[in-house]
């Protein structure tokens, strides 16, 4: 898959509010015997590679989502059943199973999918929050949907929620982030008005818990478009004194309607807002994503949720 991507002439530009998704499928055996084909997507920036379903090494695990581990060129990777996490009744003997090897939050995890079809390039403005019906069915497991055509919808999953269930974000981690912030706040002796833009309720909860000790006020929004509209409103409400309303912006990258790259680009190209520090806090890790963040003018880049890295970035810009 990597070689094909390198051969592409049409390079995805940073800040254009576009992304590339791996289109994968999950099949569900319904009570009437029919097999339903669900269409799902994952940002290719999180995908390390896609492999055929391997022979897994079974290990004792308190988490039923983990099917086993796989030794990929010397790296032992936990392999998670996406069907179990979604509550899907799998048809027997699926012959097209693949494992999507992902890297985000500085960890490598494999997810078993029933088939991987293609790469799709899509604008974030076509990604819409899930409907009430999907929220009722999936809870907080979905961050957005895309209408591919009149009959087909692609679902984008909240991988932060998967990490939370697997214990990647433990209570100890959150406490360490908060304690680091409390310690730093005593030294700074100043509290900030913080704008958080993140579509994941899990991520917003963790960030809010982390910054509360150093926050005078916390404003939460769910995507870049909402954040951009709010900044403009606050500018009007304060008669141009935006510093009275927002001291620091903490933004995710992957968000419906407008992604964090596009949002940051708009902020840093606008004389009204360019002085507001923007901290990009994302599950996307690696030098390539750090470089993309720099291109749009971000002030700091943090990988979710490394306590010292995150609080250091926030405190630095107080």
C-alpha cells in the first residue's frame, strides 16, 4: 500500500480540509440469515500497513477484545477484534479477513476487519456527526458519518474510545496529567481561558480534567468549524479584544466539518487571531504529522496523552 501511495502524483496538501481514508468492511449476520455489509473508514495517517489475517499467538488476557498477538518483524502487536467491540455477529468462515496495523497515541495496535477495499479522498466538510439513531446503537464509538451516495454511508470510528476500553488511557495516566498541571500552575501563578476543539467526548473529558487546575475558563467545541465560528463571535463580543476571551487553543486534527490543520491555518493567517497559541493534541504521531502541523503554523504538537509533553506545552504558553 505504501508503494502505491508514493507513486501518486496528486499529493494531499496540508490545510485543505481533506483526508484519505482506508475503506474497510465489516459483515454482520442478521437474524433473518442475511449478511449486512457495513462500510467503515480510518484515516490513512493512522495506518502503518494492512496484512492478511495471520496466525495469532493466543495469550491470557482479561480483555476479551484482544484476540491474540502477532510478531510483525520483531514487534509484538496486540490484535483487537473490531467485530466484538462493535457488537457485530460475525458470519462464519470469512475468507477475506485482514488486519489493519495502526499507530496512534504512540502505540501500535492491529484491528481485525472483514475486508479492506480502497483508499478514498474526502473533505472533512462531508463528515457529519452521527445521527441519534447511530448514537443509540453505537454510543460514543462513532465520531462521524459520510454519505457516499444515496444508498451507502461510511462510518468513522472513535479510536480514542477503543484505547480507553483497552486501558491505554488509565485513571493513573489522567491523574499524572492533572498532577503535572497542578504543579506547573503553582509556578506560573496564572490561569488561562482555554478553547478545546475535539470531536471525541473521551478526549475532551481527559483534556478538561488535565487543564482544570490551570484554567480560569474552559470552552468546549466539537470541530474546527465550530471553533472558527466561535472565535469570530468572541471577537465581535469583545469589540476586537480577543485576548479577553481566549488565551490558548487546544485542537485535535481529525474532526468533522473542518479538521485541525485547516482550522489552525485559518487562525494563523488571520491578523485578529494569529497571536493566540495553538496546541495540536492528536492521536496521530510521527514526524510526518509533526511536519504537517508546522506547515500550518501550530505553536506546539502533542501526542495524546503524554502527561509531561501535554502539560509542558500548555504551561509554556500561559
